[in-house]
C-alpha cells in the first residue's frame, strides 16, 4: 500500500500508492459527494505531480538573457504573485543536501541534481475540516491542499523561468526533498513533537512544497518561536496518537549522522494514516491549531487536555 524513499544518512519517508487507495479504501464508500471531491483532488494532484516533474525539460528553455537583478523589488513582486495564487507562507534558504532523498518515486531520480537555493511554500488547511479528523472531510481537505498547493507551486516555478531563472517545482505530495526541516530552515516555523512544521499563523495546519532555483535569494530571518520548548510541557499529540507513533520529546532518536531527529515511528503511524486516509489527529489536537500561537504562548502552559483517541 505504501512505498519508501531514502535520503543521505538513512533518512526515510513513506508515501501512499494512490492507485491502491482508490481501489481498496474508497471503492465502496457511500459518501458520493465527498468521494467525488476527493477523486477530483487526486486527479489534480497527479496532474500537478507530472507537471512538477517536467522542470528539467522546461529549464532547458529558460532564456537567461531575460534575467532581471534578483533584488528586493524582484522578491517583493514574487511574494505578491505567490499570495495572489493562494500561497500563504513563503521562506527562502539554501538547500541542505542531507534533506535530499537518495531515491525518488519511480522514474523520478534527482539525486545530485537539485538546484542550490530553496523557496519553501505553505498553504493552510481549513480548520473546520481538520477538526473532524480522522473522519473523511479531514482527509479530503489534505488532498485539496495537496492539489491546490501543487498547482500554485508549478505556477510559481514558471514565473521564475519566465524571468530567466531555472526553477524546479517540488510538489507537496512528493518530491526529492524533505520539506519540514527545509521549512524550519527557511524560517517558516519550528518542527513540533508531532514531526510537523508548526507555523505562527496556522500551527501545524498547512501543507508544504518547495521550489529549487538558481536565483540568489533574499535573506530570511529565522524567528525563535519557542514552539519546541512549549511542546515539552504539552505532548497532547503523543497521548492522542492512535498508533502510539509519536516519540515523546525526551525519547526522540538522533539520526546516525546527527543531522535530524526522528519524531515519528513510521511503521506505527502509517497503518492509521492509511486507514483514515490522512488521520491528522496529531494536527487536530495540537493547541497551536486549536487556539493559535498567540493564545498558547500567552498562557505558556498546556491549554488543552487530550480527551480522545478516536
Ligand atoms: S500537540 Fe503539543 S506537543 Fe504535540 S506538536 Fe502540538 S504543541 Fe507540540
Ligand atoms: S497521523 Fe495519526 S497515527 Fe500518524 S502520527 Fe499523527 S496521530 Fe499518529
């Protein structure tokens, strides 16, 4: 039902084989409207994935003589354009080779072929639908944002190419780079105990994607949000996780090369993730989603208690 990709130093990530999801999980679902919605998002997601993978070909057509100076004005305009196509978060940083997967999905092998600079993108998932996790509307919302953010990522990469820069669009549903640590490096937030990027604006309630480019980037300041410190007093996600898959903050595993922490036991998460087509309980229960960053940090103590393992 799922496959595994690996990065330098042993980093691994699982991803869902969508063909099997279609036939085995949703084949007999009675909620036709929701099913139709999900499959329309799946269709758009796969179209977006296929367009994102054509970056290599499109980059050959880039006319570098058109390049403007990548100055403040250039980046302000790019950010404005990104917002106009629905992107909620944008950050800039260099690509860290330790977050590049060694093997990619099927025929898409990009090791040693990722451009040096990264534009990391985020799009909010609707709170009302995520609150219904692990019921289908939460999974449908995740698929919607995979599709929407994927389309926006492809458009933004084209925006850069139209201006003479090379750009590789990496789709939120799967790409050659691990997004949460890249997003943290780009100053978009901090990775919480649940292994998800937690941003000031949406907590853990966003999907991420990335564009790798040869444009020189503006500087991004990395804010100290204090999220990881807060997590130590909370751990609601650890208690609520139906698979017991989230390592508590003092039991995280360091990778052999010391480059990252393992937050989740994928073998325990994935059956639940798959069973509910997205699960998302660890996002739903997080106070940074429920009540928001400002409220949580005002109180500086656990503001909610785990009530369910549904
Ligand atoms: S639920 Fe609590 S411990 Fe888990 S990520 Fe959110 S704040 Fe951190
Ligand atoms: S998605 Fe579900 S099973 Fe996986 S870590 Fe989050 S709560 Fe646990």
